[in-house]
């Protein structure tokens, strides 16, 4: 078995050097201006240490990776009642989820597609003011990462608010079915802002650590969720974490993971590690191009796939 | 950590006693006549031993569980070219897959929905006579289970041939897109017969053992596939193995698994075990009612979820 | 051939007496309070006269019938460029049109489904203030009916604004595809208000008269559109005027028609008459129950189907 | 009003000269070999005469135009019970009808899409041998056209049988829902053969004549259906006769019509004429390119649109 630090260093070096960097998302001007030549990887381990490579001090927009944390928060607030309003099956369609929303009367298929994440945000809002709900989400991420420098990038949020017609359509559609309780603009305001949370790879890896260790963050000793809930969130990440590329990610990487359009991916190695990678350029499916390749390298070299170790591991 | 033999015995006892037994499938008369009071569980371990409970000598129709083995066989014949004709994403729709087939021009979403399994069967057939292809599939299962008593139940196959209009529609539809090469009736003949393969729980657990152990069957020492291919088949089982209930199975059981309408489920515990359960009564989603519950018990008690061990396991 | 006045009187008497009155729409409280025992029929003829029966002095909410007039107005403003943003094919799906909108990238199938009518309203708005656009629509209907008492029922409009989440979803969805130019709330404000226009059956029959007479209103002598445009609007009414019940209306009544959820139907007998019927109770498909039956009686008795006269007519 | 004979001659001359001829269908080799430079138009009038232009002696494959006649025949056999198995709404989707079949549990939307025509053929078959049913359909067309030279082109039928996988999928799919009674291969055999009926434009115009004249063929004096049924078949032709181009045909031509992939269109002018046009090249929507243009010319010049006469007509 190779040394993790060597593997991480090799991956960081390879990813820094590759010419194929994908395309940065341009629908949000702020994301479009990010330099595609950046790459970061951070692996948070059971002993609380973090093995890093690349631009691990750089803040990036976590975008949809935030949905893992809003789901965790909402489960804490609403418990399993949450599943009355959001399913946990892969969406499995190339077509956008509004088709599915119509067929299933406003119930989103899972908490990681946009409609589902909006419904989850509505549960966190739950009658409070948007400012309060957003503060709670931000504090939760500062708590998980044990780092108060995590912040909300208001320019990114404002940009999404100006252009988010499709999300506005989804939210109104669910509201028409009674699946969204709070005023649509309140819910979307919180949603656009939590997608605009900015973190470093190190902070993100630490924030996911409780999912790798039975609900407890080994760096801080804080218990976040029960072991069963951690397993179940991992299961939803594996089946639904990459939209209609979830099967492909499971097939190639073999870890629960959640990607964001800012180029971040959080992946969980149960019992071993929480891994954050960041590379701003995306592949055709909208997931980080080099991020996915980096994770493929990592699981292959370390024998970390949840679907079975490598020959190397056992010998 | 509890003893596996105790856990299996307890599960078998509980499942034998439960009054809720689900509904046996009735669209095939032969399946409709099976006694719903039966239950079997067999756990094949790394040392080649099998821990059993319940009716482990009884033969049952493996139905769609056969698709794991035809996929394995077809990958051996066609290699990764197979993925040009079949996807590996969850189907994710309550609506039957013919809608998806139309939208994606005849390419089935994955090898475990009916359309995908028919396309896989077409690749195995590959210009041979149906009799030859079917013989190859049967011999493959006898080889994997190391037991020549595995057989094809011709009455079940004949029953499916008389009523399989939906599968006939799927096969013709794919043929129209050029995704099926061989004559439709040849392909369906092989398909209906391999779904009618009859095995015991012990045989089925042994047959899946190579998937738990990096492609090698520990009982026989035979290498079946590479470690990477075994992992990848497990990944497809996890994301696609229970039709539109795959997310639910991952969430509750936390193992790669494949169910059949005859009431069998094969589940893989990577590095540890291959598990076959059989209980003929189905739940509303068409998966074995008690089979799923038995697997939930097993992973919870043994800490076998691939998404993270129980507190018990680590302490 | 029977006398029209006799036929109208008989129909009015029958409809007043029938016990089956359908169900009034309740999703808008103002519509839910309308007395279902009312019925009106008005037939505007080529000589400018109107043959009436029933409650022809009562004002009702024309709802979606307004879409015939906004289409006419928008064609006058935008010409055939309108058809770049709206199709003219039947929607033909039981499922709500947002599915279709997604598949066809924001282009509504026709101007009479909600999405299409919203896109048409956007073209009328065309950079103006909502108040101006709405004034223009109202004046157009006063001009067509030659009656200044036509008005907008603001309580109905306000009610729709409070509950119109599905229309808000459609408008935002189209906005995301660039099919709506003006601010969504402006467009919906005008849309909800023009659906809330209140008229009598006599006024409505007169307003449709130009469609029966090659674009010219025989009562006033005003030329509204060209003969070709009148024919084409009639064609769209026939194929698309009753949502997914358009085929049924053509089959039973045999006239171009447009229904509204307030219980009104406008039907055109080319070369002969413009007919307004109103009965507040709806059938399962959301069209006026007695209105449809009344029109069926009228075309059968008068031999007015555009698909061929009755034996009576020719003999 | 211009003379019909002049108009027909002008249209025939223009269509013979135009360079844009569309593309002949190539999926059936026999159709692909047809010379695209041919054009025919025949107008059967109330006095039994036929005004002709172009290649009116040439036999062509009527293909889907046959569905008007099988519908008429099946209504005669089954009466309005037919509508329990087939709807009468436009299909209205760019996507092939198998999606709709699934959503509506095997009931085709209308008798003119392939699925609906197959269900209609099943009703004609109704327990008889394919040969008998086919003989009845052929005799019906010889009777309607008053011409025994109408025949079935067996090479075309054989070609369709070899390649008709999509129709085979539809038929099996409906069989699975119990909407098809007879053996699938019997039904398809009759279906493929009636689509392969060969006629001249003159024969086709005469065959449709009963639809223009209240169910009675004026040339022969034979009463074929009631006036009401003729109107209703016309209504279904108008709303459903050109697949997903039915709205467009109504908008441009303004007549009930039915097209076939062989390049024929039958159009009905209620009370006046039955028109057959034939030009083998198709437009992007699969309808005869010059056939549609010829009909547009004819209705515009003659003021024959059912949606209102031209200014010329009334003055």
C-alpha cells in the first residue's frame, strides 16, 4: 500500500500539469472569472490530520456541495419527516427534474437535485426570517470545519438571484403543490446564498469528516449525527450526488460524493477519510473534470473504493 | 461484534415467524403457486464456508438476479464495448423504461432493467444458436456455484414466453434502433430461459462470491473477473439493482444487491461475504418483502454497510 | 331547416331545466361563488343582429376565452413573428404543459395553453407598463363588442395573483429560456387581469363576430384582421381551443371554439355566426358542461358543423 | 371565383415545374425507388365528376391514408365501442407515441397514429384469418373507388414486414395491456398489407367522396356511413390526420386531411369535393412537400377552407 502523502502529492502534481482542464461555468459571471489552472486536494483523516496538495488555501464557491450540509441540518430539525417531502431515489433522467416534479406531484426525487435542495431549504427556513436561517447554515459549516473564516460570497449569490429563473420555476411549481411552505422569494434567497458559501479544500474536507466517522468529527470530537444517519446520508450521496452522472461516479470512483458547479467535489471514504477536491473546469455533465480524475486516481491507488479493495490492498 | 452464525439463526427464526409475508408474483402461474411461508438465507464467506438458515435446500427461480451473471459473462465476451449499447445510470423513473428507451434512442439506461438485460443477452447470443448461448449461461452458473444441479425450469420459461408482451415490445423497439443484432425471438428465448434458472440459496450465495473477493471465488480458487471489474459490477448493482427502489435499498441495507421477482436477492459485502436471501412474497415495489428486511437486520447487526460500520464495529 | 330563434329558445329552456349542471371552479373563490343555475346563449349573425336566450345580461369572467383576443391583438402588433415564440400544434398530453416546455426549450405548443397565452401577453406588453398594456386589451374588447361596459373584475384578478404558482412557474421557466422578455411579475399581472375580464354573452358573441366574417365585424363594419388571419385563428381554435379536449369538441360540436374556466365558450360558425354560451358548471375536463351540450344541440339542429351539413340542410 | 379546372391545371403545371421536390421515404426500398418528379391531383365533385391534373393514371402506395378507410370499416363493424380502445385527441408530442401509450395504459390517442391504426386493424380482424380481413379491406376500397384495379403491392408489404420493428413494439405493448385481441403477427400482417394498397389519385379522390357528401358517394349513389359519422371522421382527420403537423395543416390548408409516407394526401371539402394529391417527396415532418403546397393553393384559390371563405368568395 502506497503512502497517502505520496499519492496526494503525485495527484496534485499531475493535475497541475495536465492541459485538459474542462470549462468553467459561465452562467454566473463570478464563477466564469475563476482561473481554471487551479487545483486543490485535501484528505481529512481519522486522527484529525489533513493531507493536502495544491491550492488548499484558496477559497472557492462550494455551490451544490452545500446541499450535503443543508440536508444534514434539516434532518436534525425535521427528523425523518423530511422524507415525506423529498424522495431518495436517483432522478435518472437527462431531462430536467421539472418533468419528474409534475409526474410525482411536486415531490422532488432526492435532496440533491435543485428542486429537492430547495424543498430542504424551505424546511430549514421553517417560518424564520431568511437572515436567521442563513446564519444558522453558515454557523453550521463554521462549526463543522472548525474554522470561522468560512463565508458567504454575496456577489455570487446576487448573480444567481438575477438569473435563477429555472430555480424560481421549480420553487413556484412545488409551492403550487403545497410542498414549499415559506414565501418563494424567501426560500430562494436562502438557497442562492448557501450555494454561494466559500471555503478552502481543507475546510471542506474537515466539514465532511463526520460522514466518514459514524457521525462524529474526529478533529473536534463533536458528535454531529448518529452513525446510522451518517451511513444513510452517504447512501444518498452515492446514488444521487452527481445528478444523472451518479452511476458513472460510482462506477469509476466508488465513493459517496457530491459535486458542485464551482468545481468542488466532496467524497467520503467510510471509516477512513473525507476528501475534498477542487478544480474549476467542468466536464460535459457539469462535474469537475480534474476533480473526478483525481478521485479516481486516489481510490485506485489507495484501494479505497467501497465496492472492494484492490489486489494490492489484500496482498 | 455478534457471531454471524447466531445472527443468521435469529434472522431465519424471525422471518419464519413473521405474519407479514408480502404477495407472491402471480403474472407467471408457476411463481404464483410457490408457498409464501418459505424463507432462506445463505452467507458465503471468504474461507469458502457458507452459513445458512431456513430453507436452503429449496430451489427457487432466480429471475432477474440472473442479470448479474449475464452481465459478467457478456463483459467477458465483449469487454467494455458492452457499454456502447447499455448505460450504467439508474433509470430513476416510475414510468416503465420504454419511455427512456425512446428518449435515448434505444440505449437502455443500465444492464439491470429489462431492456438492458435483453441487450446484454443479445451480446451473449452474438450469432450463436439460442441453445448454445443458453448452455453457456447455465454452465457459467454451475461453474460459479460449483454445483451441477443448477437447472433451468422450463415450465417457468414457457410461461414467460406466453405472456412476455412487454419484453417483446422492448426488444423490437431496440431492434428498430439497431441496438439488438440477433432475431428478437432468439434473444427473448434465451432471456426468458436464463430468468428461469433455478437455484438454492446456498448455490446463489456461492455464485456471487467472486464479487465480494476481488473477482476470485474463494471456495474454488477460480478467478472469474479482475478486481476492478468486480468492483464495477458491484457499483452498478448498488445504483441500479432494485429498479426504481435502488435508492431505498442503498439507504436501508447499504450493500450492492440485485433482486428478482421470484423473491431472491443477492447482496455483496465487499471483502467479507456474498449473501443470498429468498422469501417469495414481494413488497409493493416488486422486491422480496422479507428478503429486504432480513438484509437490513444482517447489515445492522454485523456492521456490514459499505457506507460506514456501526458503533459496535469500531469499539 | 328550423328557425334559429326557435332553436335558441329551446336550447335555453332545456339548459335552464337540466339537473346536471357540472361543478363550478373553486380554486378562485370569486368563481366558486357563482350560481350554477345560470345559463346564457347569444348568437351574433351576419346582419349584425344577436339572437339570445337565457341570462344574456349577466356579466361573467371570460377567463381563457380572453386568449383568442390577446392572440388577435398580438398578431396585429408582432405579425407572424409571433409564431417564432409560440407554436400552433395541439398540446395533446394529459400532463401539464411544463413537460412539453422543457422538451421544446421554452416554446409553448400553442397560444391557448397557459404557457402560450403568457408568452402572447409578454408580446403585447413589449416594454410598456402593465397598466398601459392592460388598458389596450380592455379597449380592444370594448371596441370588438362595441360596448364600453366590458370591465376587469379586480377581485378575480387579485385572487389569481395570490394563488397562481403554476403560472408563475411556467413564466419563470420560459424566462429562463429567453422566451419571455418582460419582468415575470409584469407579464403575470397583465395575464391575470385579462383573464378577469367580465362580459355578457351578448358582448362576447359580438366580440367574436369578426372571426366568422372574414375579419370584419358586420355589426360595426370595422375591419379587425384580414380574412386569411381570421381563418387561421379559427384553425388554431379548432385544434387547440379546449386543451386536451380539443379533439372531443371538434368531434362532438364541429366548430372552432375556446373555453374558459368561468364557464364561457366562444364558438365560430364561419360565414354565419359567432356564438357565446355560458354555464358556470364544468365537466371533468374543465370545460363548461352545459355549454358544450348547448353547442352540440345548436350545430346538430342548424347543420352548422364545419365538417359537413346535416341531411336536413341539403334536402 | 375562378374555374376549378383552370385552378387544377395551374397547380399541376406549377408543381411539375418546381425544383423543390422533398425527399422520398427510403426506409422502405420500394418507396425509395419512386421517381420524385411525379405529381397528381384529382378533385371528385358532388356531381360524380373528377377534375384531374398531372399523373392521375399512376398507382402509388397510399400508406397511412388507408387508415381513414380502416377506421370507417371498423366503425361499421364495432360501432362506437371502437372508442373504448382508441381515443380521438391529437397526440401532440414530438416524441413517438409509445411514451403516450405507456402513460395511458395502452390506449392510443387516436386512430391515425400507428398504434391507433394497429388497434383499429385488430378490431377488423376480430377473430378472422388475416387473409379474410385483408380481402374485406381491399374490397371496401374497390367499392368506394368503384374500381376493381385497386390492389395490394406485396413487395411493399413484404418490405414493411421485414423492417417494422417499431410497429411490432407498439403492437406487443398494446397486447400487454390487453388492447390488442388477435395474435400480434396476424394484426401486423393485415396492417402492413393495407398500408401497401396501391391506387391512382383519381381512385383515391373517389374513395373519399362519401366523407364530403354526408356519407354518400355521389358517383355511385352508395350510402357508406351516416351523415353524422362522416362529419365525425372529418373532425378526427382535421385534428389528428397529420401526426404532430396536424395544427400546421389546419392552419395552412384548412381542410380535414390524411397524409401517407408514400406522398399521398386525401383532403375533404365538406359539401363540395374530395381531393387526392400525390407527390412522392416528403417534407421534414414526413408529409408530402408539394402535396401540402398544392392543397394550400387549391383552398386559397377556391375559397374552400372550412374556417371561412376568401373575400373573393363572398363578393
